[in-house]
C-alpha cells in the first residue's frame, strides 16, 4: 500500500502504543534476570533468539550493546570481540546479542557481574547445508567450487578451503569458530575437544538446540525467570523451501567428518539439554510448553488474525523496514508482512516481532542514542497468562549450572 511506510513510522513513534516498561518481576514474584549475553552463532536460528531479546530489552527499558559504525551490525566479526567495538551511546549495556566472536574476558569486562551467557547450536549437517547455500557468494572456499556444487566441495574440501582466509570460518566448524575455538584442529584431537567443552561449560549457563527450540526456551525461561509472554517468537531469517537442498547418500557423513568439532559439540550439548529437561519431569515440561504455545497463539491472533502467519518472499514485502536482507547467492529469504485493514497489525510489538535483524539493530541504535527520558519504542505489556498456581505445581528448582 502507498501509505505503508508512513504507517510503520507512526506505529514506531506513536506514544499511544507505548504503554510503558513492563515490571521487572515475573508472575512468580521473583525478579527477572536482565543482564545477558547471547552468543549468536551462524545459521542456527540465532536471529529468532535475538529478536526475542531485542523486544524484551525495549519492553523493560534495557540498554542493548550496539556496534560502532565501522563494524556495521556485527561487532567487527570475525575479529574476537573487543569492548571498543561497542558504541559509546550503548554503554554500559544490559544485553549483548549481535554477532560477535566470543572473548569471555572482554565481554565480562563490559557487562554486569551477574551477566548470564547462553548460545545455540544446530545439527551440523543441516547447518552446513544452510551455510553453503547462504554464504556461497561470500566465502572464497565456496566460490571456488565449480557450479556451486556442495557435492563437489565435499568430495575434496581441502582443494577449495583456505584456512587463513578471512571468510574461511563459514566453510568449516563455524560454530566452533564463533565460540572462540580453533576450527582447524585435526580430526580426532580429543584432548583439545574436551578442554574446549569444559571451557564452554564454565561460561554458558545454557546451550540451546535449534531442533528443540521450544524445549530450549523452557530452560531459558527458568534460567532468567522470565514469563512465557517474554519468549513469544516468529522464525526469522529463514530460507524459502525451494532454496533448501536435501542431502542424501554419503553427504551427511562427509559433512559431519569435515565439521567434526561442530558435530562433537552438538552431540554433547544436545545430550546435556535433555538431561536438564529430564530433571524437570515430563509433566512440568508439558505444562511449560503449553504455556509458551498459548502465549504465542494469543499474540499471533492479536497481530495477524491467525495462529500461523504466512511467510512471504522478500520481493512480495513492500515495506523496506520489514524486508529481510537477501544474500548475493541465488536463494530466497522469507519474512512477514502486517495484515491490512483498520485495527490489524498496528501494535508496536507486532511490528517488532517481524522486523528483520539489520533494520531492528538500526532502530535500536537510534532509539538508544536519544536522551533516556525520550526513548521511543517501549512495547506495552500484555496481561499475564501464567496461572497463579504454576510455580507450586511445576517447582522452582533451577539448573545447577552457573553463569
């Protein structure tokens, strides 16, 4: 529609939609934890988690660390994180979530002492297929491959891969690299692997698993003492089905061998996730999942009039503030559009839920650069959905793993 851009700006700036910051106590009466670092890994569903954190920060009037201009929307990735990569207008931050390569000492120097760290991993075959598709025009290791063939790359990866190139992290053990590890450790170096795992366990209170996203959110909610409504989401930065490739035969095994560190990390932390979920018990887990899904359905109906909003190709989304970034490679990233019609999709939290990462980062930076009393964009609180007896029935035992 011709006036859609104007409508979005009105939504983002209209004080009638900004009902004030949400109380910093959850339905349990306990304080919500607000100092967090989410180490955003590539092609793992991390943009969806980031969107949750952006909205939570706005809703509670928290400060999100934003990169200096030379770093664009990432903290000068692939360089290891440095405090000087954070713009002075967003210091001291409460939340750090844009792409960064882990440097624990630097992050802890910047963040509050009680900051809790968490991250996310994805099954390595699916993650590598996604990376190859997404970064085929960005990584020289992929660009060398004739006809952009993942089969050919996996036939002899050392022929195309150059470990010292600045974009090589997309082509091998990318999660290990993002987490500060050595992506090029020789296959079977188990001494290094176990040292690295122990190091990660000492840093991260939770490692989410993309394939068990909602179950991971249950543990995140309990770790941070948030309400289910704080964790409502729509999937972000997803490829259209026609941009996905089904890998068969020996290809999955080749991917797991080439990305052996990512594979070992995934297998270990996937098992760890399920050990933590088993401690909750099946009744508690089922109850928490139901509360998350009820919260999500309520918001979807409010914003879109349906529990399952339809994804659209970027070319079908007219408003540039809602159009996802498209990589140079020939694939389609899908997004969402607000429904038209009076009273539909005009709430601030609806707009923010579908706003892609780059546009949302820019908006947050502009908002946080304003004097504190003039900050816009705070999302109004929805009414609580958690039953008053929830904590009595489900228990309050937290994970024994520290921050």
